[in-house]
């Protein structure tokens, strides 16, 4: 690969806790750089990572991603720093706005001006994570803390903001430590995600951002069947406006169109192209039958160790 690319995997959170620990330990033993927990209708990602990560040393622990609307920045900062304290500071804090259908339809909260909401949220969250007291008053998010959050042994985790559009990418590059994407193909990463967020970070005098990319992956002898399975499992995503926009940029119609599917050589080449596009972190959503999953795991382990 032309550039360093950290290799990780999405954890299967829909299993008993002991299974999550076993999976995390297997990933760590196989040389994976990190494991990410999603947060949708399952366990609380940060709580799960704190408990599992305390039992499995070494591997990075990411959230992909924690929706911000249900949690005040002070609460999220305290929780994130607590995870840091119990896992030797291995957290990668991925946060996001979720989607209008979730925020308004399920939580009954306003999704108005989502980018502004994130900007105000980060104005409180980032200094709180750094151990600073905060006085920030916004239209939607207000935080006034007379004292900093004190969690012994914790350092501020990198914050990756789920960002796809230009406004959000510029915000992530200016204020946060990077971004994490989903349903965004390699060409769009290279032509849109990387240059937009990198330029914003440079203009703000910040370090080069981390750019995490998550995509479905299947090492298989039957690509057509694997692609059909991916599209069945991930049928909802092309219907969500933010992901549909990224698929359109890629000239793709479905998740399988941008996934890494094929034999070992083909998938390894796809991962290499992602590194060449400027991604710094890859979080594989491993899919397929048991044999395909084992082949995929073995290849990614080899790439992670190389």
C-alpha cells in the first residue's frame, strides 16, 4: 500500500456480551488495529466498549457512531473519558447527527439546522474532553460548567465526526480530529472526502485529519451471490438522503456497488486503492457465509500485520 492504513472491523454487537469479548480478543490476536461498535437499536456502544475493552488489551476501540441528539455534551464527555480511564486511553470517539427519520420520528427532537447543531455541540464537547471548563451558549446547545470534568488517568480521545457533505466535512476538519464514513465509495473518498476535510484542517492549522472508511467486505468465490446478499442486508441505506447522495457521487446504486467483493487478490487491491485515495483507517463490515467470513478475516489480518 502506498500509505499507512489502519485495518479494523465492525463488531457484531447483536450477541451475548461474552461473544463480543471473544470477538474483540480474536481481532486483537489477529493484529487488527481497532474494532468499532455501531449504535442503532442495540447496546450502548460506549458502555459495551468499556466493559469489553477492559478485558482485552491493546486494540483500539471505536464508536461508529454515537448519535449526539440524545446526549448533552457534558454527559457524552464524561462517558467517553470514563471509557478512556478503564481501557488505557484506547477510545476513538465517532459521533454523528444520525438521520431526520431517527431524530424526529423516533426521539421527537428537532433536526433543524443539523450542521449548526453539530457546530454548537463540538464547541462544548471538544474542550470538555480536554479537561477544560466550558461556557458556551448556542441556539440549540448550551453548556456552562464551573469546573472541568475530572476523570483520573483519562486523556482526550480523538473525535471523528460522521461527515459526508461539504459543510460537515469542513466543520470536522476545522474543529475535530477527522471523520468516519459509511456507504461512501473509494472514488468519492479520494475526490471529495479527503480533499475537503484536509483543506479545512490545514486552513485551521490543525494536524492532518484521520479519515475512517467503513464498507462491506466479502472474500468469496461467488461474487454475484455475495453482492446479492449485501444488497439484501443493507437495502435501507440507499433510501437515506445522505447515503444516496454519496452513492450518486460514486455513480453507484447499491451497497454492493461500492463494497469490496471478490477473491483475495481483488479485495486486497481494493483496500490498497482506498489507502491510495487518502483513507487512514478502514473498518470492514465483514459479510457472507461462515467460510467467506473466515476468508475475509484471514485476508484482513494479513493486511493489518503487513
